[in-house]
C-alpha cells in the first residue's frame, strides 16, 4: 500500500539518547487480522550507538535488558492496538521481523511509510540486509530484509502517527494483511517546541 516516504536528511536538532526496539512475530493462536504482535515491543535501551546495536542484531546476539518499556499514555482507544510502538523522546526506532517466520520487508519498496506527511518528525529510514549491508530508504535491494530503523525526531504531546509497514507476507500464507502501527508520543520528553523548526509544521 502506498504511503509517504520518510525524509532522508537528518534534522538539525536530532540528538537521540535511546533506542526503541520492537520485534514483530506472527501468532497463529490469535484471531485473524490480529496475529502480528510485538515480542518484545517498545523495548527501550538508553544510549544511541545504533551501529553497534544493528550489528548485534545481524549477528543474532542476545537483546540487552530493557531500561524501560513504554506503554500507552492517556485514554485514546486508537492507541490500544497491540502492534503500536511507543516513543517518549528523540530516539532510534528499530523494527525487526521474527526470523523464524518466512516473511520479509518487500524488496524495492520502503519498509515503512507514514499514512500522511509528517515532514521531519521521522527521518532516515534504513534497511538492513541479512549480511549486514545497508540499503537506503528506497527499500531492500533483494530478498531477506527483516530489519529496519529510522530516527524519531519530534512528536506533539500525546500525538500518535499512523505508519504502514510494507511486508511480504506470502511466506506465512497471507497477501492482504495490513500491518499499520501507530507510533505515538506517550506524553514524554521531546526537547523542543515544534514551532522552532518550520519544516516540522503541518502544511
């Protein structure tokens, strides 16, 4: 499904201090349409050495313990879906697909897009191939990509944004399941008002 590609240029005030990691798995015991679930989800690690973290994921090393696990803030029912990922401040956001399943981010298409244009609120999508090579925001260059990451730069208070994951699900016998997480601000600590950078404002 088409969406809005994330911008590639690093915003001028992007200074992340943590990594938020979610691994999606496919749970056949759940009702149809709800089988893609995070395990773990919104797993927070303080520090922002994204290169070292990605290298460890490619090598299959154990996931570091969580310094926090972000959860829904407030009473918005739209934020209660299991596939949602929560952020609280500027971060690197990493999404991995359970490698035990026969699925992948679709070759030749961005692994994730936004349903509407949020400008520089998110940026720098990268696709990590199984051998650790990196493809840019245009999409995986071949089969086997199960790992993506990008920068989360800004959110308004309690704002949630809808994303669309471009996942080839044919390996698990599906062709029409939409994986569309919200990635909201949990009410946290983004460090600057959005009106300081006009590129972050809605058109």
